[in-house]
C-alpha cells in the first residue's frame, strides 16, 4: 500500500521560539490585535510504501526520531492516509 504522510514538527514546550516571538511582536503593528501564543514549526509531506497502516506508522515514527526531528527539542505529529488512486 502507498500512504500519503504529513509530519508536523514543532518545538517542545519550554524551548525558546524566536521566530514565533518575532511574528507575535510584529502583528499589532500590522493591525492584528489579540493574537497570542504564536509558534513556528515545519510541515513535511511525502508518500510511503508499506504493508499496512501499522507498518507505515512505525516507519514514519522511526524516520522522525532518526532524521526529521531533533527529539531533544522537537515533537512531531504524524498523519497518514492511504493514497488515492488516480483515475485513468
């Protein structure tokens, strides 16, 4: 099976987020009042071939811990769904 995968990566609680802080400070000057808690992360999208959803999730989890994230300071959230077959 082929799965469409999205991995959302964000800093763990308590880790400084200077990009998020800069955006949050700039928003009132742009007319966006009342915005708080801005954080910046990254989204990684790809396709993965695996026997089933359990195997796909295990592979993506391993990929996150070994390559896509810094597990000391980042958390990841995995979303995966069977890929849609294109109509011919």
